[in-house]
C-alpha cells in the first residue's frame, strides 16, 4: 500500500503553491516551480496507478461474476 499524499492532497498542494507564488511576488520562483514539477509528476504517477488499479478491479469483478 502506498503511503503518502493522495490525489486530492496533491491537487490541493498545487493550488496552494500557486497562492505562494503570487504572495511572494517573484521571490523564490525557481523553488516553487521545482516543487510544482515534483508534485505534478507525483500526481501524474498516482493517477496512472489509480487508473490501472481500477481497470484491474473492474476486470476481476467482471470475471468473478461469471460473465
């Protein structure tokens, strides 16, 4: 089982980072962009994992019902 931020957590984090970018008015832009890159990559991986797990479960459900 994966332990860490959920898809919703990462989406919220990305929104919060956008706020910090505005508040800091040009300060630490590289830092926040790097964090956005990392969080976006993690979100993408988590969505792929979630999608593949749902697809696997759907197939298992289909075959377990005898259809």
